[in-house]
């Protein structure tokens, strides 16, 4: 289309600088007090996991205390790898609130697992145990990193989650929100405790 | 020649509809993109910081108690909060401590209908998403899928009229054949047009946004010449500055909050063609066109919704 | 998991997830 046909333009008086000059020229008292919004594009600075300068064993201790307070359970760490924690968290859909408004978590003795699982149409129980791997890394002297990784789902009634029939590509409809939510709970617990 | 233009326009519109039916909402998504989601237990005033810090005006909500998607936070919610505060100036404490999951109570308290957020699966045809989006007032539609293992909802993204029209303008060469003047297409909103002037109190303009169900109010001078526009998204800056409690502010003073990267108000005339309108949408961040006459008097408005409706359903 | 410094008592965590053949950086803001 030939540009010269177009009468599309930008209204000069609507440009912020010109509008402000016009308003100030009218000498209105309020006008001089109102400053423009600074749309600072403060680029969010991202880090892997959370950093810590505490002594490694103290960091691990704090994590275990936080996990216990949140009602999570974990596998006994192997001697050769004290810096990795394999965690399991009960994550009910819907009926989640217990008396103090927290997530209903599995306690250490796993016999009081809530056996009522929501059933999907294909009669498989919806997996309600989220697994997570928490690992401590040393970045440099006195500078450590706690890394959190999602490690799949399990059924609290022990049924193995079968998803063999789902191709790798289809499998990618994965919701990160439960994982993100639980890590925020854990980070809050660590922040509050520390 | 007139016949040619009519025929070309009709064929172009049909071709664009075929294109919209051949693509899915998933196709509109960039290969890599960010999706910012807010936990419903966040304070409303904190969520405002998050939107402004990320230069966005809307975000999906996540209810971690039910582990479900809980609708969209949009500028309408902030407008509701301002109106609630204006009617209940003693409730400052409540407004200050209001969480996102309390916005529904605010809607009920001021008697506005909740924004019906229809949603759609990302693999449905884009044409279907557009039709669904037009039925909802928010001008945007969340794309929701389900986690294969846990059946939990996934908010994949939120499509807006702006992004769909930009996708069409960037990918449909046929937009160049839309050469009929927009004044002949009967798509300009020019009946019962709401407007205000620079000294109108900003609270009256905000109430006009809600009562008229529009997302912008043109500002004209005493002779009807268009001077500026107050947009729903300007409310975020008003609240951020905490000046919403001085609601005797005029709309002209409130507009001084606008940040310098505001691109300005786009105007056009009835003689402009949809091809040049789409070309501007392709090149710029424009959300509506105000139609003026040769001298600059306000005649009407052409919104993205009007354009999309014409492309989808226009005769 | 990616995290950003806590500002205004608000936590911000993120993870990059593959969605079919595209990549979504899902960012969740939650109150501390």
C-alpha cells in the first residue's frame, strides 16, 4: 500500500513530555507535584537455586529441619553422598488445607498416608507424591549453592506411575507450578528459620 | 477499479480466515518465552510492583491451595480497587492488606460482574480462540493444557487481541489487499462515544471506563478536538504513585504519571485503509486508533476488537 | 530451579520447561 495515502499519525499533544509541558504551563499546583512513572526495566537477576555462605553441614542441617517442619520425608542419605537429599512430598489436589493452613504433608512414619487418591478417567490414581532432589554444591571457598530439581511423581498407594505409552514429545505437558510452589514453601521455611 | 477493490478485500478476508483456521494458538507462541504467574496469596500492591517491574499489564493467577489456575489479573481489577476505595475511604487498611484472592470480594462489594475468563487448549485452531476471546470482555484468552501425569492445569500462555493481530499482520501477505476505506466497512465505533476533557476528575473517568465497559476514554477540548486519551492501564501508575487517595485530581494531572516510553495516541481518518492500519500494527505497539476528521475533531474509535471482529465475522 | 533475590518481601522462582517443541520460562511470584 502506498504510504502517502495513509493519514495515520501520533497525536503530538499525547506525547508525555508535551503533555507535561502543557500542564505545567497552566501553572496548576498539583501538576508540579506529579512525577512520571519510571518504568525501570530492572532486569531480574537470576541464580541457580539458593546461595549460602554457611558451613556445609549447617546448611544441610537447616534443610533437614525445614523439610521436617514442612512434613516432607526423605530417603536415608548414602555414606558416599551426604550432600544430596532425595525428598518426597505429599501434594493433594484440592483437599489440601489442614488446621494450620499448610499443605498436608506426609509425616516421617508413612502409615498415615491419605489413601484416598483422586482417580482419573482411565482409573489410574493421580500421583500425589512429588519427588525432588536437593543437592549442595560448592561454588568456591565458603560459597555454596543449594540446587532443587524436580524428580517426578509417585502414588502414595505405591502404584507405579506408568507413562510408558506417552511419547517423549507428548510427555512434555508438565506443570511446573506444584514444584515451584513447594520450593517457595521450602525457601520461606529456610528464610524464616535462618 | 471499485469492483476490483471490493473483490480483492473479500478474497483477502477469506484468505486470512483460512489462515486463522489453519494455525493453532500454539503456533502464535514464540519458540522461547516467559510466563509470569502470581500466587493468589500475594498482596495486590505487591502484584502491582511485579507487573510494573516486568512491564506487563496482566498476569495469570495460581491458587496454590487448590493447585489450580485462578483467572487473570488485569487493569480492571485495579480499577475495581480504586472504585471500592473511593466509595469506602475509611477502608484504607483493608485495601493496603488486600490479597489477590480478595479481588472477588471487591467485585461483589462494588457490584461489578467478574471478568469471564474463557480459556482454550493451545492446540485448538486460532480462529476458535479468537471467537472465544471475543465473547469475553478481557480482550485476552488463557491457553490451558493439562499435566499428563497429574491432570493438573498448566497455564501455557495468555493470548491477546494485540498479539493475534500482530501475528496476522506479520504472516498474512493478504492484509495488503484490504484497501477499502475503514469508513465504508461500518466497523468504527462512533455512536454514543464517551469522552471527557482535561479538567474532568480522574475518578469520573475511571468510573466511565467501568460503566461504559471500555478500555480508554478520549480527552477533547472545548471545540471537540482530540487532545489525549486516558487508558485503563494508566490506573496502574496512579495506584503505584499512591495518588489514588487524592481523587480530586484531574485526568490531565493524572496523565502526568505516564512514563516517557509511552508511544503516544494513534489517530487515523475514515479514509484510511485496513491495509495501512495492519501495517502500523505490524510495526508498532498500537492498541487502538482514534478516528478524527481532517481538522482533528474526534469522530470515533477503531479498537483491535473491532478489527478482529471484522476479519473473523465481517461481511 | 532459578531464583531471584527477595524484594518487597516477595519470592520469585522460575524453571524453564519444554512445552511440546517450545520453551516456557515459568516464573512464579509468591509472598514471603
